[in-house]
């Protein structure tokens, strides 16, 4: 009884430590957003505050998207499994910055809620300027990912959840393309983001190929616990290698 109590206490403590680490991660990542508010209040956002806010929130969106996708390779390469606990947190923070970025454009730049037919005007602008179309598509792709990031949705969707969350790769690639497209002149920074994205995505190709080969090597018609075990481990791996 006592032993079990101690064990539960230990587990509870570990859980609290992880919660604390996650809260610290959220607090740190929200510092740039807080700095925007501070600089806004101090009138320190330069000659064009809306442009500055758009740039800062856009930069943090792409950094956090790539950071989220870096968690799995980091875990696989270092064997440090607990790092996976930060993936969802980072993904939701990326979505938070993407929402701030979009709202800066829609509300502050385009005047959504302030003018009459601004929705029509907004749609026109999104359709007319290709880099905005691409950025908007990336943002739209992130919406279902944020909505289905809970444990309940992971359970409900099963292996379809993994397939759906592969949209994060597409969203990040479109984010880089959006940046490459909008920059006039020096493209060094968006190119570096592109390189970083390729580096975090490339290892998955090898892992997925190996996973597919392992499944193909299961004898056809194999019965008993062999088949379910293979498929279960493949399903688990595919969630892990997202
Ligand atoms: C996942 C989605 C998105 C990502 C990753 C992203 C990323 C970025 C980045 C990195 C920048 C450049 C920042 C800099 O210059 O330092 C940027 C600028 C910008 N983005 Fe996005 N963006 C996204 C979605 C959107 C959406 C949905 C819109 C509007 C519908 C949008 C509109 C803009 C605008 C207007 C700029 C400034 C362009 C300029 O300087 O002329 N972005 N974005």
C-alpha cells in the first residue's frame, strides 16, 4: 500500500515537473508577443508599426513550425523520448503566432471589422496577391491541426490523425514559399528557413521507407498475433515519426 502510494507520488511529481516545463516553454515562446505589446505601448515599433508586427509574428510562425517538426528527428536521433511532450505545445504556439499574424493583416492592415464590404475586399486581396494566397492556404491548413490536437481527437481519428497531421509539412513548406515570394532582394533568410525545413523533414523519408519495407515483409495471410503486432507497431511508429 505504502509502496504504491510512493510510486503514485513519484508519478504525480514527474507529471507536475513536465507541466511546469511546458508552462515555462509557453512563457518563453510568448515573450516575443509580449515584446510587441511593450514596444507598441512605448511607440517603439518604428515608422510602420503594422508592418513591423506582421514581420515579427510571421518570423515566429515559421520558426515555431520548423521547431515543431524538429521534435521527432531530435527524439529519434538522440533517443531523448520525453522531448515529444513539447511537440503539441510548440505546434499550438505556432498556430497562435499564425493567428496573430493573420489578424494583424486582416484587422490592422486591411481594416476588417472597421469597413463595410471588407470581407469581399479581403478575399479579393488574398486571391490577387500570390504570396498572400500561399500564406493564407498555409494558415487554413493549420486550423484542423490545431482543432484536432487533443487526446480525444487522436483517439477518435486513429491512424487518420497521423495522415491529417502530415498537413503540417505542407503548411511549413507553404510558409517558406510565402516568405520567399514576398521578399524583394536579399533572400538569404527565407532560404535558410527552407534549408532548415528540408533538414527536419528529410530523415522521415528514410524512416517511412523502412517502415513500409517492414510491413511488406510480413507474410501474406500470416495469422495470429504476428499481424496485429506488426500493424500496431507500425501505427505507433507512424504517429511517432510525424
Ligand atoms: C503558416 C502561415 C504563415 C507563415 C509561416 C507566414 C510567415 C511569414 C513571414 C516569415 C513573413 C516575413 C517576415 C519578415 O519579413 O521578417 C511574412 C510576412 C507577411 N505575411 Fe505571412 N505567414 C503566414 C500566413 C500569412 C497569412 C494567412 C497572411 C494573410 C492572409 C500573411 C500575410 C503576410 C504579409 C502581408 C506579410 C508582409 C509582407 C511585406 O512585408 O510586404 N501571412 N509572413
